[in-house]
């Protein structure tokens, strides 16, 4: 299987990558501007990021693709496991990453749905 074959397969399953990427980035901007983002650990942040990718793949592609739903559960479980870890292990500190992402909200998110 060539890289082009893989790309064609992903487009068939998940939709146009450009549209998918625009939606994911827009939602990430929303997440990163929320007050709780700075309080989260790297595991919590990445679990939400990956959940978002899987959610957008479901919304823009094949909602019946069972692996996308299983992945969403898996990432939530990883964040959950970090929270219930014994106190003796200790929770990792929230990372310092500088300023949250900023930028204009994409037009399609601001338009009323009809």
C-alpha cells in the first residue's frame, strides 16, 4: 500500500482533511481559551485533544467507524486513570506552555445553523 493509497482511504473514511483540520483547530482554540485549560495536566490536555480529533472524524466522516468510538473511550480512560492514581505516586504538574492560542473564530462557527 502506498502513502497515496493510505491518504485516499483516510479521506474516504474521515472526509476532506482540510475541512477536518479547520474544524479541529477551531475547537482547539475554544478549548485553550477556557479557564480550566491552564489547570490541567499534560495527560488531561492530550486526552481532550485526541478526543476532539476522534469526535471531528466522526462528525466529518464515518460515524459508524467503531474504532473512533473506542479511541474516545480509551483517551477518557487514560485521563481518568491519572486522576485515580494513588497519592503516593503523585499527579504530574500542569505544564507551562506560554500564552493560550488566540485567533479569530472561524466564520462557520459564528454563523447560525439553519
